[in-house]
């Protein structure tokens, strides 16, 4: 990456601002559809930061996997569980939010102090690799071969597990019922035995 | 010139925002989104270390690819679990998922 230093600084500032603002929007906005689209903005901005860090392959993988797969999956989940419900108000909820905010700010101060006080062993005078795809491929097929294969097995397990967890049990003999023309015939749902929160507490 | 500390501070801020969303949000899908934010913060740290401390053999980028893989699997399984819970309990309020609480 042979951009001038001013260009690098300015693009880092723009991308960092976009990341922080969009992440705050993901957490704080009340409409969850806006949150999902802002999450896509966070992912794309982080891909831009990866390009600033001389990592073109990982930036492309970030856009493909996060924006193309994970974000679309989250949007589909929002559409499937789209229930406009007002959450029941809870007593003393603001105390919990305030305590969480204090803990998060304290953690950020702690991490920032550690980052700024540590003397990092920056590699100076070493040119970064030109073709990062070849370098990553060499690692994948020599010293990271076992984790690479395990990752493929993990993806297969996650795919089968997600299908089994999320499928419905279709009853084929109820297919001709008239009143449920627009819904899939489904085995009657076994509601959880212990019911809501008022039954035990 | 860009410094390593800028990226580390940005990753720390993103991680803290993710923790706040993870604890304080009541929508189950938003909890999963906060987990994705935290994973991205860690990825940003790994990429910064890979570029500034180890630019010759870029092992941080290899780690980042593995983290992206595991995050995709986690998102798929987590959203499937949320769908199953929604079919059983008719809600996605985190405060009402208390069957295993006590």
C-alpha cells in the first residue's frame, strides 16, 4: 500500500468514526432492522481498515462472509421472528444499564492505559509481503493444515446442526386443510411445561 | 504515519461497545449482533499485530481467517437456536428465557 501518509491518516479517521458511530447505533437504536443494516456498515468499515493494514485477502473475505452471509442471515432471522412486542418494563433497570456502562468505560480505560504504556516491539525496516494470498496459502497447507481441516469439519457440523435445530416437523396428512392455506401444516407446538415467569417465581 | 496504538484503541472501543450491547439488550437477535461486534474487535487486534509486529510471515491474518470461519458457524447455530426458542416461547425477550435459571 503506497498511499501517502496524510491519506492514510485521513482514511483511518473516517473509517474509525464510521465504525464507532455505527456500532453505537447497533447497540442503542430501538428498531432492530436499522441495527442490522448498521451492522453491515460496521463490517464494511472494518474491511476498509484491513486494506489499510496491507491485508487485501482478509478484507475480501470479510466483505464476502460477514456482509454477504452473516448479515443476510441476521436479517432473515429478524424477518422470521418479527414480532412487534413491547418488552415488559422492569424495575430498577436503569441501575443495571448504568452499572454496565460504568464497567465498559472502566474496561476501555484499562485497555487504553495498557495499550499506551506498553512498549511494543514494532518491526522496523521490514517490508510487508507483497502477495498475502500466497503467504496465507502456504501457512494453510503447511503448518496450519490440521486447523484448516478441522475448520471445514466444524462448518459441516454447524450447517447440519443449524438445519436440525431450525426445521419444522411437517405433517403430510394435513396438507389438504383449507383454513391454513397460507401456512405450512405443522405439528402442534409443545409449549414449555414450566410456562412463564409468573408460575414459579 | 499510522501507529499500532490507533488500531488497538479502536479495537478496545469496539469491544467495550459490544460488551455493553451484550449485557444490556433484551432482544435476542441484538445479543447475537453484539457478539459479532466483539469478534470483529478481536479480529482488528489480530490484524494490527500481524501488520506491525510480524509483517513477514503473517500469522495474524491466518488467525483472523479462522476466527471469521468460527464466527460464521456461531451465527448460523445461534440464529437457529433463537428460532427454536421463539417457536416454543413466543417471545425473544431475554428476560423470559429463564427455564434453566433456578
